[in-house]
């Protein structure tokens, strides 16, 4: 080998090394520049690669899972009637799940309005009929008097109060209610649950990490949230291509931190009353890298997101029609 060949090979290696440094510097600069246009090609490439890797790991979950979905599907709607159902049916579903040995339930239903009591509704209707008859006595063949019936309906009203029946059921069971975070400043409906605390029984501050802030919420009525005692938000923010790959585990509003419905349901299953933030020191300060939930480590992004470990397509997890739970058409061992 002569010296020209040696110098040529060295020059080729330096060109390769220089190109590698340039590519690395370009990718690094695009990642730190807070410009959506500059970041778009990097994000698009990341999404394509991640989706491909995820598709390689899709597989039926063959083990006996501790998680299943009670589905308000078309079959259930056909059997029970249009949604929303009377809340005594929800109470019966929860009661049957409890009797079957199900430990914890996350209820992805937001109940922002009270249900009309059948007895009170009929009493009000009778009052309207009485007023019409008094205005036009000829409208009825004989005098109409509803006073006694109205008194009876008032007496029956507490016995057919579906909201109170659901409240009493949730008081005797471990139920986590869902609520919705959003960014409408003028909309804050219902009651939020208690915010998250740490091991020292102190409120977790949103200033401790780079949490996502929200401005509004839609939650269930106070009587439901109070009786359940626990709640979690159901809000997830899609990536720039409108595909959801991440689950938001923590969110903040009014300087308090709340858990997602998934996280709070897991906390109730693990009997965890608090979480611990796991952070490490970086050039920009302490950065979140995970959560400790009753000794279980959950790796997260600095924004308390988790990349969703999709096992498969829809119905990979067990699904049971809500009407079958309602009428006990299931085997308790399957739950």
C-alpha cells in the first residue's frame, strides 16, 4: 500500500466522521429549536419508526389479565334501550361486579345532571293537568282531583330516586369516576376529586415538573364524586398527526395535580393513597422520568406521559357487554 492509498482512506474516514457529526448536530439542533416547522420532519420520522416497531410487537394477550372492559355496545343498547340508561341500572351493574369479586372499577361516564325522579316527574305532570282542568272544567267529564295521588307520589319519591341508589352503591364499593379536562376557561362543571399527594401527605405541586396545564373541566355532580371519593381525567392529547400514542398520567388545574382515570384505577387496585415523583438532575434542572405507585415503577416522559404499550387491536383485552353484567349472564371466574 503506498502513501497515496493511505491518505485516501484517511480522507474518506474523515469525510464519513464529519458527515456523522453534521447529521448529529442537525438532528440535535432541530430537537432543541422550538419551531414546529423545523421539528416536523424529525417528528414524522419518529412516528413512522415508532409505529413500525409497535406493529412488530402486537400479539394476543394470552395470559389471564386482571383488566377487562364492560362495554356499552350496540347489543346492550338494543337490549336495554337508548343511552343514557336509568342510573339504577348502573347501580345494578356495579353491585353485580362487586359480588363477582371485582376489586376496582373505573367508570368512564360523566354524570353532569341529576336524573329526573319518576315520582316527582309524574307529580309535576299531574299539577299541569289539574291546572288545565281548572281553567276549562268542560275538558273533563267529571271533576279531577290529584291531591291524594300527589301526596302518594311525594311519599314514593325517595324509594325510586335512582341517583341516591347509585350513590349508596358507590359508597360501598371502590369506584373511580372519570372527568374531562379541557381548555375552555368559562367551563368548570361538577366537582373534582381530591388532588394527588406525596408520601409526606403534602399536595404535589405542578411546579415540581413539566406538567400539562388545563383551564376547564367537566366532572360529575358533587353527590356522585363525594360518594365515590376518587376520580381521574380521561383527556389524552394526540400527536401532531392526530394519532394517540401517549397516555397522559398527570394533569394540573388551579395549581393542583390530578391523576388520569387509568392511573387512579391502578392506584385503587394497588391500594396506593399517594404517588412519588422520580426525578433526576439535568442541565435544565430536575426532570421527571417516572412515577412510583406502591412500589411499582412507571417510566414516563418529563411531561408525565407514558407511551401506550399496545398489545393489539381493539378487543385484544376481554370485553363483556354491559347488558350481560346487568342480568348476570357471565361466569364470575372469567372476571
